[in-house]
C-alpha cells in the first residue's frame, strides 16, 4: 500500500472528529469554517499527531479530538493570511473573503483559534496548552516576519530561515510534540518527536518554496507566484545573488516595487530551474529530513515509525 | 478617598506587569501593541481580577502577571474591531490601522492573543486556561453576532442581550472568575465571583449604549455614533419601536441602508434623551447591578468587597 493510501485510511475518523469540533462554533462563522476546512487539505498536522501518539503507545478516539485542534489553528491562520494577501483562491477554490465579508472571515479565524484553544484547555494537561499556545505565538511571529520581509532584498538568509521556522515548522513541531505528550512519552521521546516535527516542517516549507518555480504544466498552479508577491525564498535568493550587478539592480528595483509581471516571473522561474536553484532548495530540505529521520531513531520500531519515515520521503519527493 | 483614586494606586503595578508581558511579543508587532495598550484604558479587567483574588485571600506580584493577560486579550479584540469598523480613532488617539498596515494590525492582534494564551497556560492551572479560552471564544461569537445584526431592525431584544453578553460580559466574567480560581476559592465563591463579573459586564455595556446618546458637550464624543453604525441598541430600539408607522418605515430604510447623517443622528439622540430611552437602558443596567451586588454577598466582608460594590456604583453613574 502506498503512503497516500495508508494515510487515507486515517482521514475519515479525523474528518469526523473535525466535524464534531466545529459544533461549538458560533453559527455565523460556521459556513466560513466549513468552507476552509472542507476545501481539502492534507490534514498533515492531525495525521502527525495521531501517528506520533500511536507510535508511542496511545491510540483511542479521543486522541483525534486533540489532533483536529491543529487543523483548526492551521485553518485560522489560512483565513487571516488570505485576508492579508487579498488572495483570490485557496486550495483551488475561491478564497473565503471572496465569498464572505472580510470582518466575518477575520472573526471566523478568531473563533476557530479560540475554540481550538478551549478544546486543548478542556483536555486538562497544561503541557499541551502551553505547547499549543506557543505554537500559535510562533506562527504569528513568523507571519509577521514574512510580511516585514516582503519586497525586500536585504533580509539575511538566516532571518529567512527563522521566518519559515516560525510560520510553518513550529506548528508541525507542536503536532508531533503534542502526540508524544498525550501518549505520556518520556522527556527524551517528547524531545525526539518535537525534533522530527520541526525538521519535517522546515523541509516542507523549503520544498514548497522550490515548487513555486516548477512549471505550471507540472503543478497546475501559476509559476513564480513568490516572485510577484515579493518573497525572497531560497531559490530566488540564489538567482538574485548570482545576477550581474546591472541586472541585479534592475531586478531589485522591480522586485521591491512589486512591478514584476506574470511573464517576467515565468522567465525567472525557468532560469531558476535551468540553474538548478530549486534543486538546491530541495537539497537544503534534505539536510532537515536527515535530522528528522535521526530523531526517529530513538523512538520505538513500530509500524508508525516506518510511516513517519515515509512521510519524510513524501516531503522530499513531492512534485506539486 | 474616591474609587478612582483608590484604583489609581493599583495601576502602576498592573502597568509594570503588562509591560513585562509584552517582552515576548515579536518585535515587529511591539509598536502596535504599545500603541493600543499605552493609549490609556481603565484596565478594568485586570483590576477586577486583582481585587477579586485579594478579596478571596490571594495577593502577590504573580497575580498581576495573570491579570494582564485579560488586558492583552481585550487589546487584541480592539485591534481587530478597529480594522473591521475602519475606525479612525480609539481612546481619543488615532486607531492602529491608520498608523500601521492592516496586516500588521491583524497579526498584532493574533500575536497578543497567542501570547496571552501562552502566559495563562504557563500558569499551569487547566481551569484558568479553560476559562480564558472560553471567554475568547464567547467574545468572538458576540462580535460575530454584532456584525450579523448590523443595519438590521429585525433582531430581537433577547438576541441583542445575548450579543452583548458575548462581546462584553464574558470577558469581565472571566476576569472575576479567574481571580477567584487563582485564589483557590471554593466552588460557590467562584460561581459568585463569575456572577458578579457577568452582571457588571452586562450593565457596563448597557450604560455604554445609553452614553452613546448623551450630548457631545457632556462626553466629548460625537453623539449617536451607534445610529450611524447601524447598531440597534436598547435606547435606539425603544425610539424605533415607538415611531408612527410612516416614520418607522422611513427610519428603517435609512438605518438599514446606512444613510443617516451625523445631523440626523444628533436629532435622534436628542429625541431619545427627551423621551428618556437612555435612562431606560440605565434602569435595565441597574437590574444587572442589583444581581452583581447580590452575588458579592456570599464573599468575605473585606475592604475589596466594598471596592467591588463601589465599582457597581461607578458603572451605574458614569457620565462619559
């Protein structure tokens, strides 16, 4: 059975728990919450929590009630992000604020986050509440750094690394850490679970950044969106740093002014692929994946450990 | 000593704790957080938590670290509210989104909320985490109801009551309940503290709604702002329901279309004062204040109980 088929077996129970968790939301935001949560998504964070808990010896229906709080938090950040970016689409469907009013979408995000926090608090383990709220805080901080870095070329590579650690890796780290905590794992195991999650999260974002430059014929999405949105991701940074001075000056001016067209972005994406800068980002991702696999070594050699290793392969290899 | 002078003695220590709590916020949102938190405000919620805890036997520096999480949550809702309302001013100063970008303001709200949740979780009492996150959830739900009710005349009085219970009273209830919980009060005392807070909160909002129709010469604020914002508060509902049919039809059309001018709002406010509809809202507030005072009866007869009674007087009597 492929990883995808194996994970698909988990999804009905997770989606059922998610549906139950939405029952307490204010009626007025329920359509917004359903819109973002039923638009699809891989349920990566709940899956990681469930698998990590099972690997460490806990497997019951209740664990899924905890797991879906991460999808709610993730959905809340997507709602706010789409408002901030004036996004038109999300997961191939119309973005929420094109269907609902901006206030409703902002408050739906707030309500989802509040309800997720309440569900974690109701679980009654202060370590889980702390982990969850710190992940929320780091995610917000990462998004703030991302906005501050937009349309700028003077942000260091290490600042970029810390930004993606915040906006993406912390929540995936929290998913794995919370799974281990809920399973009452010992401190070394909790640390290993968190380390696996953080490294998988970093790799996930780096591959995402590489995929932004893949040909539209492969991904089905417009290529070079990050160029136009003024995001100096690793592949784009390599491209920019290797330009001749005159070309670089022109690029900087257009990039910082947000003046690059879809056609120019596609040309840059093609050059990035020709030069292999997207592959370089994948290589960087692989460094994190090696660390993620190492973290798994001290965890029990159960089938779930193999699944978590396969998820590292999936993150490395995904083509869209 | 007046209540105000007495409460002023508490403020330096609360403001110091608040300043400390902001240290962990992402640097990029710190100016936004400082802007909203240093613009003033009565620190009503932290004060209530501190006084309730002291009344029930707990008085240490740490209690203020807990108390300020409520001000952070309150500030987060104000930031999002001002974005939703396109407000120009807040507490007599420019609203945050006139000074900072909308994305920064939204994310500053998210970061304040996340950090407040993390601080409560770090306290390590799951009852506090639950109380805090439920208050957040109810506040968001109340705001959603408020937006859904805007520029409508078909919202029932009881729906309006539930809306203000959510948007205002829950958080004030949580402040009092958390103070009692942190003081390790018994269940009946916690219930009484929560009841006091909820009733004070309801009264506070009803008086606020009455004050919206006070003459600008008294409050220093434009009169009838709620008319123009399409909020059918209790005084305005009484005004509208007592119009002759033709007048009411005209009012409904203008109100629902958001077409009422500042001059028309001032005329309506004057009629509301002449008819005593604002006084009727204060009378309704007083019903809640009676319940608030009753709740205090079972709490210990310490000086703080007298202060909490004086705060009920203050809510009843305030003229701006």
